[in-house]
């Protein structure tokens, strides 16, 4: 048994534990406890040649950052929501297969009874008796048995998926057993069909049943994520905790033993890429061997295409810095029938700033966007890199939840194998033209156009993929004549899935605050993410689109309308109608006027029939599908009605001068009063293509997101130097 001594560093009060002569800090998060290996003498040193603030000389040998507890709390809850739903689906598949098996046994029993009745009738005929035909015997047996079973017709066989193989670990063996079973074994199978445990037939099948959820913590460091998954997920899990460093894997094993989870966590020391590609190679080899076996039929009922896949149900990537170099391996080694990828990228200074556009393109294949919306654009750049990696292998991703948090982003996506769905990717990829030096307006440019066409029979539609007309912007902004800059390419589809986010929120009241210390922030951020979803309208055929110039009345306002999620190909082709947000403070800054209140601005847009939400990325943000021409009409109306400016204070040929249209003599003749750039009757084009007066309805805008509960929507830094911390020693 290890010799453990607890000491305390008097200089800083940190609790230090000495185990077998080595120094560790003790940390507890959730239900997991870990040793954090330290080095140094426990003294403090001065920065900047002795004149800077005192710092602890305890550099971590294995990286552990308590700042990311929010990340880990959210990950546990997200995997719980995903895994619970996945297990329910697998149970449904299992019950369906069990019913098919029971039906097969009933048919076999019926056939045996028919055969016995026929043999008895043939062996003992009487004078004048008419020999019964098979149909009458079958009818008699069915009536006696009390069950009307359709015979002579095989059950319909659906296309197999990887989930089918997992769910049929028991039923597949029982189906094969049924072909050669004797009466005793048939009785066992009947017990299974009736919902009871069979005596012998099920024992070997149960031993072959795999764990419910297999998780890979690819860059495990201290193993804290793996420990929390094994401790806190309410279903059976098998977790692989992998790291490249010997010190890290030694630390993981020590922490696994400390928590008593050696039966649930397998510790491996390997390069994360090598480990994931090994899983891919095993899967491909098993598939090839099974296909080469004599008599192999991939569609044969009860016979899986090959042994259960070694791919993971969930892969968690939480590197120090970018995760882009792991994308290719991760999308191939996660299950391709809806496996979950959880990805963190802590290099926000690359994908959400203007300092390193060349590095952003090298890592993620996109150029960052300048302006307040840079973090939201950064999320889309990361998703674009993921979707591009997946598309190379006939895979498509579906973002479930994508968040910009502090100094990093965290995205949860599912992966499906669907070469047909990959065709929609180009239409869901865009570049953005951004007026970052002037008014802040932006416009998007899709790489391809995806539109539906009616088929020849007129009974349905199909999608066509054509080249997009471009560009959608001039070299100079149409509103203020400033230079336009290009950003992207980036993902253009929805970045959240409402049903998944709602599942996490519904389960959140069950989360123990003593285990999940960041539940208030999780609730606030997820509720904000749920509210920011703007469901796009379905993609109509051209003939229908021309006849539907006005919006459906169900989308009249974001306050009263209920979003109708798209399904099928419409969901695959959907793009986000409001991909970025804006800040009212930036609009006011461009006009050199007072900042409008968020509520009056929202109310004005809602009355015009546009969707209005907020973004989780930044406080005070507004997302809307209103075009920028309408936004500037609304701002000019605000200047006219609420916050007049002096024309002499606006220099000619500036962005504000052009936005306020001081050069337009018609406006000056319409209203000669100082500070009134436009006519007194302020109008703009509403969501239905009609001219409508602009009214700042503060009460209507205040209804947005008011559920009666105070939410922590945006986290302030809890202490100084809040950030990613230093890399572990030796990394």
C-alpha cells in the first residue's frame, strides 16, 4: 500500500499530499478525486526578474485546469442526454427483434402441430371420412392455439445498421439457435419470448453482450474526464483513457485506483492519432474478413455483417490548443450510425481574432471574421473543418450544441455515414463579406445553391445542386462605402439542435449542485442557445417559392410563434437564416448617436415580422433575419424619433455621413429641422415585402426570453488572469 502523507505549503495554503515520496495536490470535482503531480520545492518566485508578482513554483507535470469545470460538467450532462436516448433506441430494436424471434418460434410450433395432426389423420382413416387438407388443419391448429399467425411469409428484413449489431448481441445468437434447437432449448426460447430469463440459451448470449456505451477520452492527462464519466453516467460505460506521456498514464492509473474504477476504465499510453487509426484498421480488417467468409450475406437476418464494431460510441477531444489535427481520425473511429464527437478547441486567439488569419486557415481551412461576431464565426469555422474532414469518407455531421465559452469553444456533433447527405455540404458552406472598418454590415455567399425540383410524376421533389451566382457584395459596402473583407469558408447550417438542448435542460433539475457546481451557468447558457435557434423555412420548389412571396403567418413574431423543426432532406439542406449577431452599441457607434435600448430595438423588428433572438456568445447581442437595409432604416428612425444628432458634428464622406444620408437633398427638403436626417414618417420593408411604419415597442421587445426565472446567461471572469493556464511540464 502506498505511503501517503498530507502536508500543507505554508506560503500559499495549498494542500499537498506526499505519496511514496512524490508531491501531489489533491483535487475533487464531481464524484471524482485526483492526484495532480507537482514538481519544485513549494517556494514562490518573482516574475520579471524579481520585480513581478509572486507565482507558485509548482509547475504541473500533468495538465489539470480547474477553470474548465464548466466544460466537464456540461460534457457529462450532454453525454448523459445522448446515451440515455441511444440506449432507449437500442432497447426498442432489441424488443422488436425479440418479438420477431418469438413470432418465428410460434410459427415453428404451429408447423409441428400441423405436421403431427396431418400424420395422425393419415395413419387412422375411417370409412367415408374425407381427408383434411393442410389449410383446414392449419385453421384448426390456429383456432386451438388461440393465436392467428400468418404463415408461409417471411418477416420483412430492414437494412442493418451498427446499432442493430449492438442490440442483437442476444437475439442474433438465439435466432441462430432456433434453427437447430431441440424441445428443451425451445422451451428456454419461449421463456425469453414471454419476457422471462431462459435457463441455458441466454447464458452464452449474455456473456457476449457488449457494454452500453463505449467512450474514448483521447487526451486524458490526469484522467479526470474519464473518471467523471465512469462515476456519474447512469448507465453502463466502458471508458478508454489515453495519453501520450508516460507521466500522464501513470497519473491516470493512480487516479483510477484511487476512485476504485479499474473495472470501468482502461488506461492506454499511445499517440491519440495512432490509437484512433488502430480502431479504424481493426474495423476495416474485420469487415473484410467477414465479407471473404464463404456464404457471407450482409442482409441475412440474425447474422451481423461482421463482429461488433470496435468503434467508439463517444469520442471526447480536449487538447491543449487546437483539435484540428485529430478531426480526420476522430470522424472515422467514432460509430458512423450516430456516434457522438465532443470537441474542444482552446485556441480562440486563432479562430476568433484578427491576429493570425494565416494560421487559422492552415489549421481549419477558413479565415476568421473581424468584428464583435468573431466568436460566432469561429464556431462555424471549426464546424466547417469537422464537416470537411467527415465528407472525405462519405460521412456527414449534425451539430447538436456549439458553444463559445471563455477562451475556448465546445461542440457536440453526431456522425452518420451517408454519401447522399454529403452532397448537401457545399450548399451549407459559405463565405462572408464583412464591413468591419465601417458600419459592421455583412452578407453571405454560399458556395453552391441547393434547391428542390418537382419530379416528373409530380408526386414529390428532388434536390438539385447548381453553381451559386456571385458575388453577393461589392468591393465597397452598399451602406457606408467602406471596404468589404472576406471571411471563411465556414459552416452555414444551424449550430444547435433544439431537441438535444431541451433534453439536457429537462434533466438539469436532477443534477446535484454539489456534484455539478456550474449548473446555474449551464442552465443560463443552454437556455440562451435554445432561444437563439431560428428555424429556416423549408426549401420549396421554384414554382412554389415564387407563389409564396409572403411568409407563413406562423412565423409572424418570435414571441408567439413556435418553431417547427425541419425533417428529411429539408433539414439536410437547411441554412441558418441568422448566422451572426450584431451589437446595438456598434450600430450607435457607426452613427455617432446614443445607443438604443435592446428592448425597443427588438420590439421594432418584431412588429416588422422578423425573427429576433440573442446570441450566447456576447451580452447585449441581437440576432435577426432582417436584412441590413432594414436595420439601418430602423436606426435612422431611432435617430429621428429618439436621439437626434447634429449634422455639423458629422464629417462628410464618413460612414456616419453616408448612413444618415445627409447628402440626400430630398431628405433635407422633407424635413428642415436640425438633427433629422430623414422624413418624419419613418418606414421600411417588413418581412412580407410591404412598406410599414417603424414603431419602437419596448413592451413587446421585453417579452423576449422572459420566463420568470433569473438566469446566469453570461459568465463574468471569477478572478484575475482567467485563462487556459500554462502547458504541463514536458508537453
